[in-house]
C-alpha cells in the first residue's frame, strides 16, 4: 500500500504535445526574395546590379546562355553563365552580376 495521500484537488489533464513547426524548403526564402526584390535576387542572396532578364539577354547574345534559358530569374544556369563570363574577363568569379560584372557585360 502506498503511504502517500490521495490529492483532494483536481489534477489538470496533460495537454497533448504541440505540433512542431513545419520546416520550409531550403530554396523557399531565396524564391521569396526573388519576388520581393526588383529584378530578383541570386541564390546566394546577393542583390545584382542589373535585372535578371537584362543579364540573361546579354549572356545569350554572347553565346554563354541558351536563348531558351532567358526566364527573368537568377537561376543556376544564369549564375553558371555569369561565372563563365567573369572568368573569361578576369573578374572575381562569384556568379553574381555585381557592378563590375554588369559594366563589363553592358560593354559586350
């Protein structure tokens, strides 16, 4: 037998465990930034100096990006083409069309 007295007050019922918050897909925040920033944001989150479509058209004119890949979004194909352009021009290779890359891209 137990020597502990039975409680005379009501014992609150245990609440069910709270549901864990859903995990967002890794690329969701980058996609939301793309919608929020004019011209889009790169996958790394950097803000480019030119709109995505402008960069893509110049890269397509130079033969670094297929014309069918012009989408108006900074996707991996655009970043790869920008990196190729940067390497060919002796610029810092990061795949982001920053001010120096954009100036070189506009010069042709």
